[in-house]
C-alpha cells in the first residue's frame, strides 16, 4: 500500500520526486481516496500523519529528483513506465 506523506523538507524525505509531463515520467501515479484502494507504488493515498506513511516524499526539481512522476486520473493508467531502482519501495 502506498501511503504517502509529503515532507516539508528534503532532509526529512526518503524519496525526492519531480512532477513532469506524462512522456517524461518514470511513474504514473493515481491518487486514491482510501487506504483500501492504495495498492503498489502507483496508487497513492496521501496522508497528513507521518506515522501512517509508507514513504515520505519531497517534491523538488528534476535535477534533484530520484524519480519523475506524473499524476493521472485513471487507476488503469497508473504504473511504472520503465525499470527503476525505486520499484517496490514506495508501498
């Protein structure tokens, strides 16, 4: 389950992500409204509680990012677009 906490600083984060266009993205992410719908790396439930999170993400520039993401609307669209070192580490 990908329960994501948006970190306030880069030092607090475990993952640095950049928001990019769909064609540039390593990972297409679909935000979901409940824990039960969050599954794998690509379906994110955003939480305000650090203790609930499986990953703490800080959004930064492309040059500083470990992963490039694009938010999409459909669950079927979400997923990794290419092999990546972080695959399986956000859930």
